[in-house]
């Protein structure tokens, strides 16, 4: 990550132009980001930018707000405004987070928030098709890629399917550990995806503003006919876009067939 110097941004506001100042400034900043910056570069402070372009702070904020809305820039609470990283496609499939990030050439990491036993009760018991009070293993993590928070995941596993799981340290890769220790390979599953807003607690962990949009995914994953993993995940909507392959029922797509353009 590099900090962009205000003096290095070329271009000036034309006071005689018919184009509003915030729109001129937006194009100047956009051009500089496109041609001279890398994802993750830090923008100069508001004070530096208002001094460099001789504009009011409100004018600057209008320009930056527009670029944030376009996905060109992103704000990180308490840190500043950065050149946005391209959104990753969120491909819904039964692989572990570690496998998926490694496939993309990123370094996965996780901060374990909970790794303990809780009783399944109420809605959790219903989702897992268990009797109230049945012991389950809770595994809650903040998942990161290249050091940046990406998602907040909470997995629940029926304790009788993973005896002794809590006797060892929390696994680095949940699905890999389940396969290696118990021979459990997720065969099929169902996801329910919806938009939601970040609560104060989730926003702090994910380094976004309270109320920011998140993608919420509830997953039921099965080995044969038995549910082994029920999870709730909250993905940063500014870092992901949902990618869903479609196929008309009854039509088989042959290998190598090109997607329609």
C-alpha cells in the first residue's frame, strides 16, 4: 500500500467551466486512480486535497462519494479512503474459504472468535433438525484475504458427528479438517442468500460503516442425507458480487461450449 501525494495528482479545477466543480474533481481523481494507482493505495487526507484543488470540503466529499458509489474508491472506518480492489465473484459451491482464496492467488487468514460447545435451541435446533438442547460445536471466525476482512462466518456442527473436535486447536480450514479427521466430505447443500445491513458489532469486525450492505448466506451442507454443517455468513458487499451459472432445464451444456456474448 502506498499513500498518494496530493501534489502528484495532475489537473486543475476550471472556475469558468460550465461543469460543476465536484464533477470536474471527480474526473481528475478518477483519471489519476486509473492511470497512476494500485488497488489499496491510500488517498491524501481531505485537508490535503481541499488545499491542492482550492475547493470546499463539501465539494470534495461529493466527488469522493460519487467514486465510492461507482466502486472506484472505498472508505475504511478509522483508516481513510483507498483505491478499491476489484470485487471478487462469489461462486456458490461446497469448497472451503481457504481453498477458494488460494485459487484466487490470495493469502487466506482467519481470526477465531468462538470455538466451543453450545446447545441447539429454538431456531438453531429447527434449522439443524435436532431436538432442543442437542450439543453442537460452534465455530465463529472473521475471515481475511491479504489481511483485509472479507466475511464473518459462524458454523454449527452436530457434536456427535465430530467427537473430540474441541479437544484440538481450532482448525485452519474447517472442511479440510472434517475430511482428514472424520472422513466427512460435503456432498450437497442448499444456500439461502439475501441482502442485509451490518449491525454495529458486525460492522466493527468487518471494518465497514454501521448499516453498510452485506450479503447474508445461510447454508445447509450434507453428507448423504444427514446435515453436518449449518452456517451463517456475512460477506462485505463492497468486496463481492454474486456469480450464478444458469442453465435451461433439460438442456445440457457441452464441455468447452462458449458462453453467449
